[in-house]
C-alpha cells in the first residue's frame, strides 16, 4: 500500500487534498449504506401488514432490529481482520454481504425472509474498518473534522430518508427499495476501489484484544457511545408520537421538522469542532456536549407538550449528538495503539450497536409500563453519569502534524 505523507507540516492548518478525498469518499460510503438502511424504517411496519406473516408484531420488530444485532456480534471480528488483512479488502467484503442481504430481502415475500436478508446485511459489519481507514488517512488535528463529515453524512441520510421513503415506496415498492439499496452498496464498492486513498503502511505489532478492552480511556469512550445511542433510540420511541399529539404534525410531515434541525445543527457542529480544534479545547467541547445532551433529556421531560420547545430540544439534541458522534471515534483512533485501531473501533462500534438495541427495548418498555416522561428521566441520569466520568478525562493537547505512518511507536499511555 501507498505510504506517501499526508501533507507537509507547513500545510497543517488545512486538510490536504488526500485528506479531503479520504473524508468525502468514506463519508459517501457511509451515506450510501446508511441511506439504504434508513429508507425502510418509516415504511416497513406498514408494508409488513401486506405480507402473510405481517400480523406478528414481534417478528416485524425483529426484522427491523436484527441488523443491529448481527452488527454487534461481528464488529470486533471485522475490526481485527482490517488490522490484519487491510482496511479496503474488509470493507469490500462487508459491502458485498450488505448487497447480498438486500437482494435476499428483495426476493422475499414474507417478514421472515426479509429478516434473514437484514441479518445478512448486518453481517457486513464494516463501521470499524471504515473509521479506522479514515483515521489512517488523516492527521490528528484534522481527524475530528473528517469524522464530522461521516457523522454529517449519516444525519443527512436519515433526514433525506424520511422525505424520500414514502415517495419511493409508492413508485418502486419495497422490493425496489431493497434493489436500490444493493445498487448503492455496489456504488460504494466502486468508491472504495477507485476513489478512497490507500492507508499508509504500518509495521505489524500484535496487541492483545484484552489490552484494548481494558484501556481506561477507551472504556470511557465505549461507555459514552453506548449511552449516546441508547438515549437516541429511547428518545425516538417517544418523540414521534409527541409531534403527532402535541404539535399536531402527521407522521408523513415529520421531515419538515427533522430536515431543518439536522442540517442546521450540522453547520453549528462544524463551527464548534473547528473552534475547539484550533484552540486546543476539544475536551471542553466534548464535555459541554454531554452536558447539553443531559439538559435536552430534562427539557423533553419538562416541555414535551410545548411545540416550540420540542423543536428547540430536537435542534439541541442533534447538535450535541453530531459533536459527540464526530469526536468520539476520532478520540478512539487517537488513544488506541496504531496497530490495533481496527480492534479498538470494533469494540467501540459493538457498544454503539448494543446501545441502539438497548435503547429500543428500554424505551419501549418504560413508555408502555411506566410513562413517556420516565424515558427522559432515565436517559438524563445516564447522561449525568457519563458527564461525571468524561469530566475526568485528561486534557487533549494539540500535537504536531504527522501521518500515522510516522507514529508506529505512539502507543498512548493513558492516565486513569
């Protein structure tokens, strides 16, 4: 693989063309993949009623959630494989599995068949490999911005899916949506092969997985991503019905709220991250974003019936979420041993997937058996615990510009 330097030190204040190409191409791979996943979320429950086994609500829920379960089971293995065999081959294998699962789902005419297809899609657990490749091809001082491109692409894909899913369902049906998803995965493979830069060559230094798992600073970030995504899913168990009940906004009009708040929060997030990176205050940006996440949950608890406050809280949530979603994988890649980035990001993405799964279960159970407001109290308490733990992170000093290929011995020794 190529091991050319990413940029000269004199250009360290700007992303190099190679870094921009890495960030935009890998963000587009995430976007193509996640857009295909998000497209079915607003419409699958309705479509399932037309299938022979669609009256089994539990099976329908499993078909929607099985993707996250297989992701959680395989993220670490794919991450370790990317450390051993290279990022690009592992990403391509994962995208082939994703496309294959989409074709299986398109050819299925039962919920069970779609469930199998979604499970195969989830088996392409390449999030860790993609973020590791992004870390390999960007310098530390620009890595959070590159991760922000990925986070922003996911948020935009989510917002666009809410707008386009009903239209596409009417035009091409659910089978057509799954075929479109397969085509997007194939397009993503082309991006990996011909556009994404190769990772610099690194010496192979075997790092036991237990050392990655036990690293105290990585443990903070793994806890954080679990809480963040648990809170996200649990919150969206309640918020859509609140928009219908209190804002009198039909389900097919929710995109009119989500689209502007996602786009608006994305640009504010970029400003906050760039200021934090330039001033060397990313820890403060990170910790204050967790505090904002906690305040948002309390805001939903207290002002759920107020339409203006509900929309304002959604904007604040996406702002905090996007900052944390961009900065955490960047920190993981910085704190992990260079030869074990894939493994570290595999553990991180596993906790992310588990957070998504637990958020749906906990949010649904608490809403049904206790109250909608209890969901926000629970997530606020979790956010407070995370805030206390994160506030003890060491300062994150600005480092000299140098590619990861020059940091083979930069194994971080982290204070507890």
